[in-house]
């Protein structure tokens, strides 16, 4: 998996397809990290008590995944290779 810092150059590209790929990868990274956080939260493995409920955090994942799916579909339509 890429790291956010690895998307900086893509985000600054003049080519909208490169910026699109950066957006897709950034969102994927954030979804993965949030899922990992929620998993640790559920298992009681965090070394602090989050202010947000686990329900709210899980609710945040849903629209993020929908947005990721929208980006995937748009990439197919526009011929953008995401890998």
C-alpha cells in the first residue's frame, strides 16, 4: 500500500489523470487506516479512549467507500489506470 507522502508528486501534476489517481490512492489509504483504527477500537487495543463513538467512525467509513467506488467507476469510464 502506498503512503500519503508518496502521492504528493501526483497531486501536484498538471495532468488531471495523475491528480485523480492521487485522490483515489489517498482515499484508499485513509479508508484502510480508519478500518484498522476501528478494528483496534473494537478489540480494546487502543492506548487511549477516542472521543467519537465507534458507531460514528463506522458511519464515516460508509460514504468513504461509496466515494471510492464512484472514483473506480469514473476511472473505468475515463480510461484511467489506477494501479
